[in-house]
C-alpha cells in the first residue's frame, strides 16, 4: 500500500491497481477565497486518475467544489452514511454518483483494498451530544435519537489484508476516542495514521481586541492544545508511522496580515514535535512527511523523495507578491444598504432563534453585527429580537460579541447557505471578533450558523 500526498488532507491511497483520492482540495480559494496552498500542489485535478473519491465531510478544504468540478465525474464518490443527506446532495449536484457506506462496515473496493468508514463520534449520540454542531441538536433534539452518524466528520480506515492506514481527517479528540478504540480492537496493529495537527479556526488571528502579543501567546497555547489532541490519537492507535497533514493552509487576499497569528505551525514543526514529544513513544511511532506528488510505502517505510521543508522567507515573499493579490467572490457584489440588511434580518433572526430554543440555551450576551454606514445590528440571545442601533449605542452595550466582516459577505450569509454560511466564513478567518467578557460560548457560535433567511 502506498500513500501519495497531494496537499493538506488531500491524499491518494494506492494498492495494486486500485486507488482512492481522499478529500479533494487542490485549488486555492477554499472558504470563500481565503484559504490557499503554499507551496502550490504538484498535481493538477486533471492529472488525477483514480477508481474512487472518498469525501470525509462537507468543509471546503475536504470537499472543494471547484476542485471536484475539474475531476472525472464518472468516478464514484464514497461518503459516510450520515443522518442527513446534506453531503450526498451536494456531491450529486456536481454530477457524481455517491455511495453511502454504513458505519463501521469493511467494504471491498477491488484487489486487496478495503475501506471502513466510521462516524467521528462512533455514531453515538451520547458522545456527540457533548459537542455543539452535532446532528442530534439539528434533528430530534427532544429525544436525542438519530439514524446514522450524528457528526459532520468521518474517519476512513484502509487495509489490504496486511497493512492498515487510518485517515482521521478532521476528527477531534476526545470526541473520536471511542471510534479509535473500535478501530484498534478490530484491526490490531495500525501501520499509518494521517491526522489533523493545527487549528482550522478563527482564533486567535481574528480577535480584533487582542494586542499582537496576546495573539502570539494565544497562538502558542492553541498549538499546544492541538498537539495534545493529536497525541491522543497517536497513543490510542499506536501507529508505526504518523503523518500530520490536515489543517495546512495560508490566508490570502485582504486577510494575509492575519497569517502571523494563525495557529497552524509548519508540517516540519509538527513532525519535529511528535518525534520528540514525551507523550509519544519514539521507538513505536515514527513521524514522516511527504512532498506534494511523492509517495510513501506503508509496508516498507520507503518514500520516493526526501521531504523538503518550507523556506519561511520564500513563503513570505509568495504571500506578499502572489496571495495578497487574490480577490474573494463576494468582493464583486454591490455594497448592500441598511435597508437590504433589515429585509433579511427578520426571517434570519427567526430561524436563528428557533435553533437557540431547540438547544435550550440563552445568554445575557448581545451579538453586535457591523452593517454599513455606522449601523450595527443588535441581536438578543434571549429571544428578545433584533434592532439596528448606532455605533455610539453599540459601544454602550455591556456584555457582547461584536463581529465585523465585509458587508457583502454578511449579506450573502443572511441570504442563506446557498450563497454563504457563517461557519465557513468564520473558519475562513473572514470575521473579526471583539468580546466582553472574553469567554467562548460555544452554543452562541453554533446558533449563529442558523442566522439566515
């Protein structure tokens, strides 16, 4: 079995004549234009000739529509059998045939290669219920029951009868601990683990009320936390080899100044950490990296070329000379007016507040959304509605989360997920935040994902 790395979490698993492309994101511009690659991938979508495509979940650095549109639509797409059909419908809209794989069922792909896909939460609503963003909050909140996975992510286990490769994608620890235990019990020795190692999130680079020093300190704290989560996967699965891959990205366009504070160390730094970590047994697990387009043999440990670390100076020059010139899709829209926002806020707030009530959550916090011309939308987290207030009035609010973004992107978000989605804008670092007090209310951000008309 060979693993060919393309970029970030995009890899190709090869065994004999059978090959599977995992989580295609090969073109710059994920998350409404903000996420880019450095260095650029060595493989173009048109160069890919595989038997299957496996998509772990809906996020655009794993299911990138523009990349998918340049792949062969006759290639069957494998996904987990989720409780909702959202991912399947999105794949089918691009003209692909979709095969939904049951949770924890080893499927023969051809030759000696098999794939077993598990829900990140091991399809256990009791586990997933500890995390906002999970399916049972969205469907059947009253009885917490569901059919299929309640999570939006999945873990793919490839094996050829001898070697076992676990693709953990964006699965998070400890939510995926039970799934890891199932895999370890079922397969025994794990030969290779592919895992997330960095924070694909807005914090701390989007904290507008942090000083540069506070952002740098928060960045280091988040990196330590992410390393600790990754070590949870390593210690649970005890693989022979581990490759940090998911979460490798560079911000582009108007957001390039935020790169300094993104909690995404280089893959070289991640490999060095896992190679020397006190909580990882170095004699058991070897951390490896592979250049884009090159392969690693899971059986022998050989690779087609030595890994070439990223040169920080060259990367900075590329950001300044190339990525900073990128534009975002919404920048071509006309600038909305306050009246345009007011027309959407009534149905959007109603939709948002229904979700807030569904999860039985309320807060004294007020969400302040910057609009245009000094106007600010004030949203109650207690069901008291919304109103447009002045900047002066906004500055007098005591407990708040203030959000600012390009008004054209906010307008798209309020129109609905077909145009843009709050969660993707947040992950894409498009939204600046100020908070008082500085606490993270997870259900607030989850509920905000439903603020659309």
